[in-house]
């Protein structure tokens, strides 16, 4: 018999929120002077965030990392545009 995969999650007000590792691109900038040959050397940083997914749609992913254990209050929140997300994977237990 095949064992069902189990993923890290939190239950808040009877709703499950799954924990994800999110790999995304963060735009980088420089306000100094640069030669034309140096302009394309600037690249976005590849960032990793770990958080619970609050909700997602075609354009955005909303996350939180902290929550109140006794009520539906969320902290450490972010809204990621889907266009900057390279990969999302559920974290297994």
C-alpha cells in the first residue's frame, strides 16, 4: 500500500494553510554611474522565502509566516506577483 504524502501545514479557524518554499526574482538596482558596457552586468537576485500560502490566484500569491494561535490574525505578510516567482514547492513533514 502506497503511503500518502504529508505536508507541513497550520490549521486556523478549521482551514488548512500549507507551508511552501518560494523561489523568486528580486529586482536589483544601482544609482551610481556606469559605462554602457556595465549596464547589462546588473542581474536580479534569486531569493528564497518560506511561508504559509494564505491564498493565490492567476496574478498574485499571498503569504504569511506568523499567526496568532487563538484567532485568525496573520503577520509577516507578503504579496508576490506571479511573474517574479520561479518555483513553489510544498514542504514535506
